[in-house]
C-alpha cells in the first residue's frame, strides 16, 4: 500500500477515535450533571436534616471521622414589648424571670440548636443570645481562679443553653446515658416560648432551678412509662459551689394526645460552702399532669413542695399552678394561669435562715394570654398579668437606691401588658 494511502487511513482512524472519545466525554458529563441535580433535589427536600459521610482528611492535624452522622438544625427568636402600669423609673418589672423590662422593645432570646446522631451516639448543643440568658444564669456561682486556673461565673456560661452528649446502651429497650448541661426536668414549663401556653413563666418556674450540669440515665419501662435518675452539681450550677452532689429521680407517664405526667424527687446540699445555714440537705417533691380531654381544651396542674433543715431551723415551701388553654379556631388559642408560692422558716434560738426564693412570705400571679398562629412556625402573643406579694417586692414610680446603690423595692403588686412574637424553624 502506498505511504500516502496509509497516512490517509491513519488520519481517518484518529478522527473517528477522537469523535468517539468526545461523545463518551459528553455522555459522562451529562451523567455527572444529572447525578448532581438529583443530589441537590434530595438535599432541598430535607433542608433541616443533613447526612454527612466524611472522607478521611488528607492533611495531618485536621478532624477525621469515618462514621456517618445525621444532623438536625433548629432555632428560634423571641422579641416583645411590655408596659408596666406601675411605671417604675428604673424600667424593671421585678421577679418576673425573662419578661422583666418596662416600656422597651426587647430581644428576649435568639437560639441556634443542633442535634447530631451517629448510631447509638448523640450530641446536643444550643447557644443563646439576648436578654433571657442574663436572667437564666442569675444564680450561677462566681468562683475565683488562680495562677493556673481561670475564674468561673455567669459571664462564662450565659451564651450556652444546652450542651450534652449521649449513648444508648443496647440493654432491653435501650438505656440512654447522657452527660453535660441540661434544662431542668422539674415542672412542665420550658425555656422556649413556642412550647408554652403563656408568654411569661409562672412563679414556680422562676423560683425553681432552670438548669443542671449532670450525668443522667433514662430507661423506658414501657411505651408510656419512663424512669430517670440524675446526679448533678445542684440547682443552677454549671460549676458546683459546695463539696456535695445532688440527686434527682423521676417517673414520667404519657398517653399520646391525651396525657403527660411526671413525679420527681430532688435532693442535695444547695447552700454554698461556708454559708451560715451550714450544709443542710434540701428535699424537693414535684409533680404535674397535663390532660387533653377535648381536642380544643387542655388542662394542667403543677405542684411543688420541699424543706431544708438547717442551723436556724427548717426552711420550707409549697407552691401550685393551675392552667387551662382553649382553641376556638385552628389559628387562635386563649390560655389562663394562676399560681401561688408560699415560703416559710421554722426558726430556732440561733436566728433565721436566709430566704431560698423570695423577699416575701408569699407571691401569686394571674395571667391571661391570647396566642395567634397564622402559620405553623409563627406565634403572636398578647398577655395581661397581675402579680401580688405579701411584702415589698416590686417597683413603682420613682425608685430610690440604698447606701449600696441597690434599688429599693417599694410596691407589693404590679400589672403588665405585653405583646410578643416568636418564630422558629
């Protein structure tokens, strides 16, 4: 065959080969594009839940994992305006927990929340910003540091609402072991307004502990009955302020859409080291039940009592809250709550113990709330509340200060009107 003819054949073959490879490359590109679009569509259909299968890191010193984890992201924002009819000059609505600013638009709380699970292991972290954290950590101990250790106080922890890790042990129905910072299991009320019937919290919620740093075990004895035991630093203590630990034991019983209930016993030393009351063992008994007799009606009762024998006698308390909520329209709720909290001391010849909860022997409140929900993740609230106490506990008009610069409480009652909005995802 002549050389020129051979060259022509070779060129034709190369051209056909190039065209074939180009077609293959185009097909592969289309397949890759289709796969990418499918992955994007799957991700868009589940925006709040992502599944990560992370490949081993290529660089030394970076985080590595070979497990598959599911992450669920959430959060909420709460803002409100409140008017106190006492018109206190210091702008404080006293002893009200988280809605405590008069004549001010207030960012109550903004929370970002993430829960991660990988098989039997889990982790939960919630960070918070706003006015609520300042009150939430009001009782957190302030402890000095040293040359090789930092100090600790509310300012260290106030932006952290929850942070805990868990592992479900494969025993029976599954024993859940968790450790870290938790919201308190005491009572039916919580921190997120979206989950509450009223905007403000009851006196029981404000007086009793809000959080614990703990190790806890939970086990479902049946589909309805769950048992829990917890060892913790104490009441509202990320870092403990005494040498003893506290213990809580509870049993909760629920029937879906019908009943939620719990009984709880909490005990431990809650006075700080060196307190004149000594190191007394405090005992708390708590129970509540939420009943849904009709689809438009819900009822709740919450009772709490306890005592503490100390160097000055016995400090004790008893409290109860009754609540009801009706739903006349799919997007409208009305809720009423009444509560009373009594505190006393059985004194001896040594003197009198300092109050555990209030600067008054009793405090009570009545609250009426309208809740409008035009969308599943939005709540508009309008609330009227009356507070009354057995001693000067609130502020009215021009508020004076004492020799230390502290505000002097000058009223036994206060009435407020609040308008608020909560959005969550």
